[in-house]
C-alpha cells in the first residue's frame, strides 16, 4: 500500500468518526439530559452536569393528568400491532398474486399500484377523513388498521413482489407435482423463504406507525386514546418550566421500542430498503 | 397473444383482490372525491354546496396564507432535498471504499432516519436549538455569537431543514446498494486501459448511480413538499409564518376551520405542483440518467 492510499484511508476514517459523532450526539445529549436538573439543561455547552436526578422518568411516566404514558404506550401497541400484522398478511398475499400468476389486466393493475406509490397522502387525506367520519371511525384506531388489511401500502407490496421474483419458480412447480395448490405453495413453500422480507415489512411498518404523528392528530381526539406521539406533544405543550427533564425522559422512552427493534433487526432494514429502492 | 390469454391463471386475481378493493375504497374514491369537494363549500355539518371555481380563484388571488406557504415550502424543498442527497451520496462513497467497520458506521448514520419523523426528535430539536440551548452553548464556547435558531424568521426554516438533512441515512443506504451493484470488472477494465481514479469515478461510478439519484430525488421531493411534524411541533409555523409549510396550511384549513372544500382545493393545487415537478425531473432525466440496459427497467 502506498503512503497516499493509507493517508486517504486515515482521512476517511477521521471524517467518518467526526461526522458520525455529530450525527449521534443529539441522541446522546437527549439521553444524558433526561437525567439533568432543569437548570443544567439550558445554558451549558457541556454534555455532563454537576448533579443528576432520576425521578424525571417516574414523574414523566405518571404524567400530570388522568392519563399517563402507561396508557399512551398501551394505546400505541393496540394501534400498531394489528396494523403491522394486517399489513404483512395482506401485502404477502397480494404480492404473491402479482409475482406468480398471469391474469387479465395485470399490467394495468401493476402500473396503478406503482402510481399510488407516488400519490401524495395529502391529496386523499380529506375525503378519507370524511369517509371515516361517516363510518363512525373517528377517535378509534380503525382508520389505521382497516386500510392496512387491504394492502394499501404499495411500498411493501412492491418490496415483496421483488422478493418473490427472486425465488426460483421450480419450487412452485415441484410443490405442485407433490399435490400442493396455489395457496399451500404460498404457505408451506414460499412463506418460510420470505422470512427476511416479511421481517423488513413488519419492522418498517412498526416504526412508521409508531412514529406517525399526522394521522394520529387528525383521527384521535380524546386523551384517553392518545398514542405516544400525541401524549408527548401534549406534555411538551403543557409543561411548566419545572419539568423539562420529564419531557426529555419521555422522549427517550418513546423512541426506545424503535431503537431496540432497529438494533435487533438491523440487517433486515438494509436488505429491505435495498431490494425495493434499487429496482425503482 | 391468444396463447397467452389461454394461459391466464384467474386465481391470481383472487390474490390481488384485497388490494383492488383497498385501491378503490381508500385511494381511488378519496382521490376523485377530493377533486369533487374542491369545487364545493363543505364544513362537514351541512351538505356540500357547489361553488364552481371559487375555491381555486380564492387560493390563487386572495389568500396571502397560500402564497406564504408556497414560498416557504419551495425554499424548504430546494434547500433540504439537494443538501440531503449530496450528504447521502458523499457518505455512501466514503463508506463504499473497502474500509473496516463499515457496518458500524452505516448503522450510526442510518439511525436518525429511523427516528427522525417522530415527535420525540422534534422535541429534541426544539431543545437543541433554543436560544440558551446546547447548540448556542457550543458555538458560544468557540467564541461565535449566539444565533436565535428558532426565533429568527430568516433562520428558523433552515433549522428545520437541518432536521431533514440529519435523516440522510435512508437515501445513503440506497446509494450504497447501488454502488455495490457496479461490477468490479468495469473498474479493472478501466484501470487496464490506464484511466485514473478520478476518471473512473466520473465515467463509471457517477453514470451508473444516476438511476438511484433519480429515484431518491423524486421520493425525497414528494416527501419534502408534504413535511408536517417538525414544523408543527417545533415552531408551529412561526416565527412570523416563516416555517408555515404547505402541510400546516392544509391542516389548518381542514382540521382547525373545517373548510373541507377549500382544503381539498389546496390539496389539489399541491398535487398538481408535485406532478409538474415530477414531470420536469423525469423529462430532464433523459439527459442525465444513464440506463445500462437501454432504459427497459426491471
């Protein structure tokens, strides 16, 4: 290796470390500051403080009103888990249909699906709201859960179609000879092979739904049913100057599920996003 | 062709049926009816009344809020999207060199993309960039004057833009995947022909990455036009409406004033703008996007 080359490498490393640190620093600050006193949160450039408190978590978790973060967490799980499951089931079935069969209008339907990938949510948001209002679904989690059961996220369907296409068709053929019908081929043969793709879909949908704020604020109005995002915003707005560390503590808590999921299933993220994006 | 027809497997239709229903009910119907509502006056209490082009006329000639939102959003898109993509590409290029620990760095850079859209991160941004917040604390320690990151109308929008740029990880992962796909023998062949590293970069790497640039550009542009959470939670459109993004205007008309007809018209104006920008990008792409397979895709 020449000197210039190793110099280049060193430069790359220095750059990566410095920039990476700058990227993650806000998150580190968030965690450390959630243990600081309010006086130390402001006006200090230093990451560490003279003294630390731990009651910010217990107090923030309990909340000030009738409902606390225990409720918001439970609510969010009640919303997110069915949404994720329905998304996975419906997207797998639809993707299987597109990837493995030839049927009338297939090309047109496929193009329509790709078109919805680009359809801005803001264009359909108002009539959807009116529709859900007519159905009496406002202030429930149905506006999240029901559309998920109909494979409305083209992104996921497309991701799975790409994945199915990568599985050899000979698998289907031999299973057919062994007496499988199209549905048992999907369940017994293809599904076990799809695990990575299914994980990707589930993880992405979990995190997106978990973090979703816009739909939550539109559809959910009673504090009793608030999700974590809504609860956090309420805490932020209601906080007197004394309880900033509680706001930070609850911010930390609210991103913990996503962080855990992210680190547990990192490779699925990268795989998922690359299979979809590349062929776009 | 007739042979193909006989080979249809109608069971396939059965599998895609849930999606067809979802498309019709949750996407196609709302799409068309928002077009219809845009010509009406509708407050969700009484029935919609048809008002012709009045909503559009008002938007285009008599709504300072619309003009402000359009201006702010345009600046936001023009600033946040290119900077984000440039960052994503730059870091992807560094990471694609065979360095040790690439997975570690990739994780570190990707993490903000996972969390960025959440209220928690908006809260964090608000704290970091408060007047006596940590960012000013750091710049102050370096002897720089304090900046009112969120309170100065000339700066607040850029502070929100930084939040978007911070989430460059997902675009970066796409670039990385694209870089991996470039066959190594192309570089070997180039090197044998005596091309320099710089030359290889501009004649092989850059052209082969352009399809991914196009994809990222369009996706990020469509998202940026609809950005909501940060502007709503961090600055709530202020100060002096300097972060009054289009989605905030839309939210206000629809869900604060319940002017559903007017808001629908606003949403269609945004839709048309996004479509025009997309069309321009696609049109221009014939000049700068390189397709190895002659553009047949898949």
